[in-house]
């Protein structure tokens, strides 16, 4: 069993801390409006996390409530909206 663990650790680039969500993050690029970027930076500062972590948490929040998020107001959508203000 240790051999499999060692192999998976060796194949993963050591570019940062151990993944929080069970998988390594990938580098991506987005184009955002200045206001959206301002919101992300503000929330990141308030929570004491990175901008990438803010987007990660929002995506996971939206994904976990995808069936109802766009059809009715839910606690998750209220939380998302309140974190934007």
C-alpha cells in the first residue's frame, strides 16, 4: 500500500499545500469585470483567504444547489448574494 501512496505523491507536482478538496487545483485564467474582481478581492480579504479560494467556495456552493439555485430563492442563493454585498 505504501508503494501506491508514494507513486501518487511522486506524480503530483509539489506546487503548493496539500489539496483541501481531494484533488490538485489547475491554473486557469478568467476575464472579469472590474466590479466582479473588486467583490472577489473584498470577500477574500474579509475571510482571510485567497481569491482562488473565494471562487472555489462559491462554485462548490452553487454546484451543491444547482437544481434549485436558479429556479427559486434558497438559503444558498441568499448566502451567495449577501457575500457579494
